[in-house]
C-alpha cells in the first residue's frame, strides 16, 4: 500500500495542559486525554465515564474545575492557558523541529484564591512565596532509620471534617485520598445505605449528602509505607542491624518520618492546595467553640491559574529560558536521542567506548563526545551511540539497569573511595517492592475490604472512634529536612549532568554536591516498578488466556464475537477424512514409530492450495509463471546476473531452493540446545501438511530449512523487500515448535546483527518477534494463532508483508494514528535511515560468519547473483545524492523512496560498513587492491 503522504494537522494540546473554553472565560480545565496518546481503548460502546470513549483526531478529554464536569470536546473550542513540565521532561519548539531539549528546571507563577470562600489573592505568586498545604502526598518519599520508603496510591487513611448545612462539622474517616480542602458537593458524604453502619454511621449521624457539603480539613491519620532500600553508604554490618521498618504509621510515630519532596512537586499546578509562607491571607472559621476540636480556621488557598517558564538545555549545548506555551512535549523520542552530559556507549564494529555527550547536531545526526578513558573530544554518528545500554555491553550487568542517570532521578550516594560496583557507564538501580504493595483490592461478601487494606481501615477507624475521648491518639507532624543537617547526605535528587561526566545532586538539606557517576545507585521506586510490571505483560498472550474478540454485527453494532478454533487444520478446497488426516507417509515397508518421533518421515510433496494456509489479506498474488509473491517481495530476488531470465529448470541448478529438509540442525541454531519434545503422531501429520505448504507456496525471497534429526526446529531466511529500508538485506529467524504445536504458536527467535546499536520495530535486539499470530502481541483473536486456520507459511509471509515494510515506524500500534502528521513523518524518516544503515551491516554479518544450513544460498545470492554489488552501488549512489543536495528539498522523483536521503551521521556509519563489504567483494573477486566503484549491471 502506498503511504499516505497528505499531511494532517498537528495536535494542539497535550496531557496536563491547562485550557480555557473560548465561549466561557471562567471555564478552566485540565486535559486528561488526547487523540494522539499511546493508549489501548475498548471498542465503541456505552461508558459511564464520558472521557472513556475512543477519540478521533482533533478531540481531547477535559476535566473542568472547580465544577466536576468531564467531557470530550473539539480542540477548536479551547485555548491554551499553560503547559506543565517537570525537570527531565523533553520538549521541542515545534513538532517538526528535529532539535529537542531537556527541562533542567521549571518556574511557576500562580493566581490563588481561598479554597472555601473563593476570595482571590491579588497578583501572581511565585513558588518561593508559597508552600504546600498538604503534609504528604501520594508518591512522596520518606526516610526512617536509614531506609527510604514511599507512599503509594491509596496507601493513606484520611479523616476529613465536612461542614454540612447548618454549620455542623461531620468527621468522615475513609481509606482514600480523594478529598481536598474546599471541595463542595453532594458526592462528599456517602449515600445513605445499609452498609454505612458502625462508626461511620455514628459519625455521620442523620446527615444526608447535600450540594452545600464542604471539606474544611483533611488529615492523613494512617500511612502505609512501601520500604524500598537502605542507605548504600552503610557497612554490611551497619545495614544488617537496621531491619525493614514497620508498614503502618500513625499517631506519634508519624513524627519519626522525614519527608523528601521532589523538585517537580514543589511547582504549582492548577488545583493544588497551598499556603502563603508569610501568612496574611484570608481566613475562614468553621464549627463551634463548644465542639471538642473548637473552631477550625482555614487559610488554605487553591491554585486557579498558572504561568510556567522552563530552563531548557538544547541538544546543541545552548541553554535558554522559554515560555512553556511556546514549546511542545517531545513524546516520541528517537532511540538515539541524547543530550549534553549524557553517559552513552559509542559502539563501532571494532570497539565500544564509554563517552560523555558534549553536543548534538540533530539535523546531521552527529555528536561531539568526550572519551572518558582519554579525555579526547571526537565526532561520532549518533547511530553508533547507545544511550540506553540495550545491547550486549556487559553480560554480567542486570538487564534492568541503565546507562548514567537523568535529571530528576533519586540516587543513593556511596562513600568516598567506594563505587556502586557496576562497570561505568552502567548505573545499578535498587528498590524492593514487597508483595503486599502488588495486592489487588478484594472485597468480602459483607462488603469489607480484604488484605492490608482491611488492617489499615481497622486502625484508622479505631483512631476516629476514639477522637476527642480520653486516651485518643493524636498525630505528630512529619519532619522536614533542616538546613545544615548532614545526616541524610547519602540520598538526593539529580539536578544536572556536567560535561566532564560528573553529576550534580541536591541533598535533602538543600546543599548541592558534585559526585562521580561511579558513586551513584539509582532508586527504583514502587511506582516505576508497578508500571514496569504492567508493561511487561502488555501485548503478550499467555497460554490459556482468554482473548476478547470484538466484531461488528449486521446492524453495525459492536459485539463480543466468538471464533471456532478446531484442532485440525484443513485446506479451504478439500474435505479431509478425520482418519486420513492423521496418517503420515513413510518409506515403503517401513513404519513410523512414536518412539522415534524426532526423525522426519520422507516427504512426498503434492501441490497444495495457497488459500489453505494464507488468510485473504495476506494471500500472495501469483506471478506470471505461477510463482506466488508476498506483498512487496523483491521481483529480482532470484535474477542471475548476465544470464537470461531464469527458468524453473535453471533455478533447479542453483542452491536457491525455497524449502529443503537437511539431515541435521546446525549448531548455531538459537534452539539447538533445547531438549527435543516427544512429538505425537498428530504432530507429524500436521508437519507433513506444513512442509507441503512451504514447498509449494513460499515466495522466492523466503527460504526455509527443516531438519531430519530435529522436526521441532526450522530456520528461515527472508530477503528485505524492494523500496523498504530493508531492501536486499538478509533476515534470519530460527523457529521451535513445542510439544503443544499446533495448539500453541511456533516460537520465533530473530538473529539480530545490529552490534547492539538499536532495536527494530517488531524485531527486537534480544530476538523477540512481536506479532499477533505468534502470541507475542495481543491483537484480537482473528489475528492470533489458530490451530485450524494458521500455518508456518502464514507466519513467514506476515513477517515479510507486515513487518519488513516501507514505513516500519508506523507498525508500532501507538504510532499508526500519527501517520501523515508532522510528528509521524519526522520520526518515520529517522527510523528508516537507521533501519537502512544497520541492515547493510546484516549483509556483512551473513557473509563474514557462515550461517549453518544457508552458507551456499547466501554465497550464491550475494556473490554469484550480484546482489552484493547492487547493495554497494545503491548505497554509494544514495550517499552521493545526500551530499550533493544537503539542505535542499528532496526532488519529486525521490520522495516515494523509503530512504530518499541520509544525514551526515548516517553516512559516517554507512561508509564504515561499505568499506568492509567492498573488502569482502574484492577478496571474492581476487582483486583485493581495487576499491573502485563497480558499475551497476
């Protein structure tokens, strides 16, 4: 399919933007959802929450304040009031700008009004003039006895005072952090029902919800703390003497906790509750002096409107203070993006070096880097820089660690003279989330919560019940770090990355220290761990999982569908007798025995309809000679140089055979060392069918090899299709069929040869092949593996036709909606350049290191068939065009090319590879002294 080149309008708003309705100057809101967000939404239907229906381009979901109204509206009815950023966030001047920056700090001014009375405070107040009115909030850290902990979502038990009509105060205890001072409405108090009993019913008395109910005080009476890690500067003996602290904190124990606030939380956001540090603001009084708590004075203010400026460090090393509204969030950074001060690995084909980025030319995709070992400043292609540590830098380093640190990270500081134990620039991260934190909410038959939530509720309810009585528990205020206190100097927040590789860290007492990277360990907090835990499961279907299938019925309504999935795989144009379908042909006079099920019976090939194994949308079209071709298959994949077009007889004399059964599996097969499964008679019958389909229906650019001694293994070679960034490159995937095949999909392992310099879309560095048909991505059931409808042929054609495509960046589900937008066009272009340059390296790898079972085929294809010459000439032509037209608009005739031009950084990396490929061709041709350009045929 030809790409949609028509540009679509860029998004006007992003999540957390503060907006105002054009038709109502008093209607402010915060954007919660945008059409361009990466999210998986349910199919259209009836939703209780008005924000939960799928969005179309140009729509946003907004929550207004102070009135609790939520709606989806067109972007055209809103205007931007402010844009919120935190230290470490990425941004650009515009979506089509290739240069990006990182926020080093944010400065917010706000208009305030009294939370209860609504009385405005004159002028704009800065962050230095206010402080939070909330003692501690969800996500904040606490320290006790050298341990760092975190208050997670709903790990608070609150006791609120609510003023009801008539001026009476009602105490409302609940396991929640849902209420804030000044909130008003009929949803404050629970609705009267039989379950509202016991202490809660007693506290509420006869009061019923009213639209005049107003929250005037909120107190966190019980905290559940997830303790993550201990001070890393302690000796092993000292650490051993400090056991993990208790889970629940209340009463006087709260005064033993020291709170640590992120710099990001010190900024003001619309809806935040704050107080003036100097006092003097409006105060309201509530209750009666005769009540046990006496009169309650409220001086809490609420943020109504903000103006934000940000300090930005741009990739080229310049720093600037800009109005946040004049920028856009950088939501889809390129995997090679890096910024001054970043610790990265410079990977060339011959070595890997730890370097610190000095500046980046985003247009040219080059960077000046400081080599840590020598101190030298050198120019590098960003395509050779690994900012994430995703390759094979160190097999001993845990995969969940990363390179360097980022602004906004919280870190432990090791003692002088010691290190974090990792090989720089790797920085380990620590933080153990206890099992109770991961518990899902449970409710018993009596409506009571279960697990730790029940324990916490019982503690909080008991405290509320005793409030005002003799022996009641009173909460001590939480501690704040004090200026000059050095007791917590082993923990802090990263505020800047210096060009010499050292790190600036702000300590809890406000002091800033400069520390070498080797003395830091990053805190892996509970929020991040829970996000990673959910993210690990995303898109993967486990065996036995139920997959929802949504279909449109004949009336145009979305319904949950069902698809029959019989065990037997049948062709569309034949009916098989159940008994006949299980028979496997053997040698004359020989019997197939299940005790020897790793030996394949001799294959008798008969023509089999392609329709039997390939779904309509993936079905190959027949070429003139009857040979099926998959989408975008290179037409010249088997053209032999300097000879007439090959006939079937001529091709029979070449090693380029689409399907072949070899005597034994190669030792370099990814699954060679696995234990062969004891396959059944049914498995062997199925494999006979699979082999027939592969023999008759594979396109010429896909080769498959099976093995007599391991019927559970296969190896496939797919040649990258024409006019894609993968053109003429070899892609090898090893396959294993487990004992449950075909009830479970085949297991694939992609042989990645990128030298650790970047992952692919759907084809990952570690070997994962991400496709619905393989069960590694959760599509609907019609796209998933089915024993009765799916086949190995379909899986192979899916990879070539759906993964190795002209614009692979859009194959990521979250990015498809960005096709045609400036953001999508820029990111797709950058990705295609990377894919093209790295896939030239695949050619080198396939020729330098023989690939078991495919050596002759690859030699014939690239040397005898002239494809290596074509790869070299095509790449050099592209380099010449790129240099000759640098900075100019791409001519019309080249715009439909998958890779119309290369950046300077792309050229640097590609020329390294071309030199190696030319040497291989010269050695094969017996002309090692010549590196002259060879003309195309």
